[in-house]
C-alpha cells in the first residue's frame, strides 16, 4: 500500500507531461519562426515561443497604454494618460468598449496573414492564448454573458475553409477558470451579405460596405445580455460596429469588442 502511494505521489504532473511532450515534438518536428522563418530553438511557457524567434518576439508591439477608453486606440505619448480619441468624441461607437492585443504590424501582421491566407493553422492556438490574456486583462472586472466570433459569409468560408477567429477561440473553454467560464456561440450572428474586401477603402466606404451585413438569428439569445464580439483585426471598426448594431438592435444590453490586432 505504501509503495502504491509513493508511485502515485511520484507520478509526473500534467504540466510536466505537457512540457515533455512539447519538447519531444520540438525535437521531432522543429519549427521555424512564423515571421522571419529562422529555426526556433525551443518552446517556453510563453505561447508565442512556438511561433516567433526571440528577436521577433522582442519586436512584437503589444498595446499597453495610454489608450482611448472607448475604442482602445493607443496614443504615442503617455503625458496625458487614457483619454477619448478625436473619432470617438465626434462619432461615439455603437459598442461600449474595444480592446486589442497588439498593433497590426510586423510580426503580428505576418502571423495573422499566414493563418488566414496561407492556411498555417498551427498559428491559431498560441494567437488564441495571446487573445485570451488580453481578455483576462481588460474584462477581469467586467461582465460578459456571451462570446461571439465575427462570422464569415458562407462564400468566404468555402474559399478559406475555416473561420480563423473560431480557430483562435477553440481552446478558450480549457483556459477559463471553472467558476468564470463564459459560453460561446458561433451560430447566432450571421453574415447575410457578401461584402467587398475592406482593404483600400476609407472609413466612409468601409461603413457603407458593412451596413446591414449581419443579422441575429435568434434574438432571444442576446436580449438583455452583455456580449463580447471577437475578431482578428480592427482597422476603422466598421465590421465590429456593424456586428454591434445588429446585436444591440436585437436587444443586447451591451456589446464589447476584442481583437487580436489594431491597425493605426
């Protein structure tokens, strides 16, 4: 009996087994940096260590502050602290709050493009963990009742083969503390109009392009609830604003926005 207890006590813990398994995978299938293509030496607890070399990780421009408290736009100077940006002063957004993990530039932009357009799905998990860390930072004391990824139009989904935002969120249920889990739904908000690419459009054209592009399939599922909309990149905010308009129009109490990257 004592021997059995000692065997159980000395059994490797789950985190240690994961570390061993990760080391074995790195030895059998060495990875290259997703930004500069150099070989990676090995993974650490930082999820981005399996995507970026140390130099590229050091150049990652994560958003710290000061920022606009509404849209999350970062400011170059920290002399004043957080304050409303000119756009939000002139045109307050439909959503209540938006936050992003980092600036949409190298190397984060390269990782997102590799995931979306080069089908490098190994990027989804560590990018999803970076997204989750941003969520925990900004929504630690803010209620969220439902998480909804921005949907693709069925035609775009067929072309790409997957929704990159859904892929980044796949591991979130395992990351949530048991007492703080938030349900996710990818079938409530639907894109009903195949819009032209937003690239190259100015703010006004982006807003017109996205007008009426989304619909809530079952309004009773969002009525009176605080909803978090998640997307990969926020540029002018036209896409997430269209999502927020559809959700608030269907009775959502509040809509917040979380994106992996924010374009300046």
